[in-house]
C-alpha cells in the first residue's frame, strides 16, 4: 500500500530531506529510490520515495520541531497528492 506523509521541520531543505529518509528507515521502510522537490525560497517541499512497502510521498513545511505523520492510502490518493503539491510548488 502507498503512503502519504506530512512533516513539520525546523531544518532547511537538504537536512529535512535527510531526516525524512532517516525517519522512514527507522520506521522499517527500505528506501530504494527517492527524489526531493522544492522551490528556492519557499518554506515547503515534496519528497517521493520508492520503498519495500510501496510508494511514499511526503509534503514538508517549516515548523518548530521535526515531526512526521504517515497515512496509508490508495494509489489514486498518492497520485493526486503528488500532482496537487507539484502544482503548488510550480506556482500553477
């Protein structure tokens, strides 16, 4: 089953990406491939990962502490989540 996630992070984009991947591994996800999208000075981004437990798409934004919430969803929900987030990131 695929997952969508939401992260609040008190780190910049590169460190947030690293921490998301570390947290996924800690929760039993073996990340096989991942990519990170964010727009220059925007305080949010999107991490997409292919894992042993299915696709994971995580939207992050700045917050006071690092925290990750994951939800198991249907494939169509992940596709819509990614599409909506990419549109928002690109300003469309």
